[in-house]
C-alpha cells in the first residue's frame, strides 16, 4: 500500500514560477511595444524630451529581452 497521496506529490513551486514567467513575458512585450512606438516620434517629440534620432535608433535596435 502506498503512503503517497495526491497532495504530497503536488509541485508547490509551480504557481510562483508561472507568475514569474508571466511577469517576464509581460515586461518583454512592453519593451517591444515601447521601442516600436519610439520610432514613430516626431522631431518635436524628441526635442521635448531631449533625445536624438541616434538615441532612438540605439534603443529601438535592442532586442526585447535586453533592458
């Protein structure tokens, strides 16, 4: 007779891990979206925030997983 129950075999770390994965995917999506949006800014927008076209190109060329 086995003494293991369904509850004792449950992975209690999975909910936290799934939450972390979801948070990471959300962050990556936000980075991707924000970087694409930057490429649509006008010269006036850039002047207002003190950025140049080269700043935007540098940021937009970074992969979504890089901060």
